[in-house]
C-alpha cells in the first residue's frame, strides 16, 4: 500500500521538478548566451543610427545589455572554475592507501 502511495504521489512531483529544472536551465543558458547579447547590442546600435530610438533610450538599453554581458561572462567563468574543480583529482597523502 505504501509503495502504491509513493508511486502515485512522488512520481508526478519528481516529474514536475525535473521539468522546472530543465526550464530554469534553458532560461539561464539563453540569458547568459553572449552571442544573443551581442546581437541585441548590434540591433540596438542600428536602431539608434536609423534614429528609431533616442540617445537617452539607447544609452539606457546599452548599459543594461553591457551589464548583462558582464554577468554572462562572470557566470561562465564561474561555471568553468566549478567544473575544473570537480574534475581535478584530490591528491592523496604519501603513504595513505
């Protein structure tokens, strides 16, 4: 009976958690994608040069995008450091077995 209860309650919850984790991962990847941020900066510059937006609006949006680009680079460097720390073998003391 308890096994059946666990299956009916825990499996759907674990599935939802998995879905939300995947959505979070995809959103994080999209937010920290340097290529997309650079494309947005280029599009913003084009809009400004074609006088579709004002200088003030351009500067505000540019500042936000540059901040986002810096955060993306910091996040990627943090991930690579964390990855390298996870893959680096822990040295064992001499004589320890």
